[in-house]
């Protein structure tokens, strides 16, 4: 039942994994592709890229600190070019508190407190789950390791990231701060990022992230702000696509 609810409530989000044509054109010209799927969860984005590009993808680097993810992406882990990392990409190397949503893990399971602290989101989802006779126990916390993208790229000697997909429920701005050197060196070609925030600060966060990426040589291509996170909550979120000017 929870899996059915997941696909219903995230349908609009999953549809936004459609790549803008300029990004597709760049990748089609590449002989080998490297993909970063940050906040991979059930691997929906990685599976879609495999369907589009097949063996052309040289390496997938998947990141998530949800302890259930390895079970969800079991078939992906059989592939030699898929490398799963149970670590959170952040603005510092160290540790952080992870908020795991035991009731509905695909929403708000994050080192951010965006969903955990939203009263209206939590009360509305608890009512829905109780109506369906499902558990509504809420969040539990545990400690997880963190690393910056800059440190990971350096450690693994990665020369280029063709797509950096970020879906981490509220800490995307911090993760980007940990990628300054990689961005500065033009090692990232395209960025697909979910931006999430309380409604009253959403426009400011959207503007700050867009300005940060513009200063780092990126051009905005496409966005879609979707309805499901805003339903009976004080949260707003949307998917955004950016491309490095070097590859326009």
C-alpha cells in the first residue's frame, strides 16, 4: 500500500526527470557519460538514464543514507558501472543527524528538518495514513557520515560529471557550497536540482541558488514547481535544470 501511495504522490515529481533537449544533445555527442544521482532513493532517475543511454554510461555514482535504499536498488547494484555510496553530500566532511520518516520515507527523510518541522505536512499525512490503517509514527534520528562533493571528486579522481542530479529535501544549497571547486573547474556539465523550502522563503532560496549557479558559469534552462509537497503543508518545491555555459 505504501508503495502505491509513493507512486501516486510523487508522480508529478518523477515526470520532471525529463531532460531538457540541450542537455540531451550534449550527452548524445559523448562517447562515455558519468552520472551523479544524489538522493537516489529507489533509483528511478538512474533507471531512466539507463533506458535512454544504455551502455554509453560509463559510471553511475549513487548517494543516499536511507538504510533501506540498498534493498530498493538491489538490481542496480548488480551492474558493474553502478557505485553506491551510503554518505550524505554536504558542505562539510564529518557527520550529521539524519531525520528518517518512518511513516512515509520518500518525503522528508533528510539531514534537513524542512519536512520534520512542518506541522501541517505532518498532521495531514498522519490523517491520511490512519485512514488507510497504516503506521504514522513519524521521524526517528540517526547519525550519518557527510562528505563534500569536492572531496569525493578529488578522492575518486573524477574528471567530469555529465549530470549532477540533486534531490535531498532541503539541504541542496549546502551541498552546492561543498562543490565550489568542482564548479569552478567546469567539471559539471548539467545540474538537475530539486529546490525545497517553506513557502515564505521559497522565492529567496530559488533566487539565491540560481544566482550562485549563474556566478559559477551556469545558465538556467527549465523549471517546474509541483503541487504535491504544497498540498496541506507550508512547503513548496520544484525541479530545476541548469547547463554549464561552456557546453552551450
